[in-house]
């Protein structure tokens, strides 16, 4: 059977590729300082290896989920508004 057949490992390979790509794209994407919805200031912090800054303009944390990623560019945009 060709690529994608039963037991071929393609779904796992695709998932791994997405995770590695997201980690490479997010390299250096640490959490910048922010102000939460209550007006409290939170200092910037670095995320561990293979994690990156996730969340919103008002709440940030480190995670491995590329769908929750907030880039430093997006974080700076939050500061402008």
C-alpha cells in the first residue's frame, strides 16, 4: 500500500511535523509584559524549550498548543490598544 495506507504512520508524522514547525516558528516567542482585565501589571517571562507564549492580550501562559500561540508581534499589538 502507498502513503497514507493503514498503519503507515502518516498521521503521526504529520502531527510531529506541525509540532516541530510551530516550535521553530515560535522560537523566541516568549511572553511580554501585559496588563490583565483588572488592571494588574504582569512582568514578562520566558517559556521553556518547546513551549511558547499562549493566551490573549489579558492572560498569558506557556503551552505547547500552536493553536493558542500569541506571537511577540501580536503581544506588541495588544500594548498599543
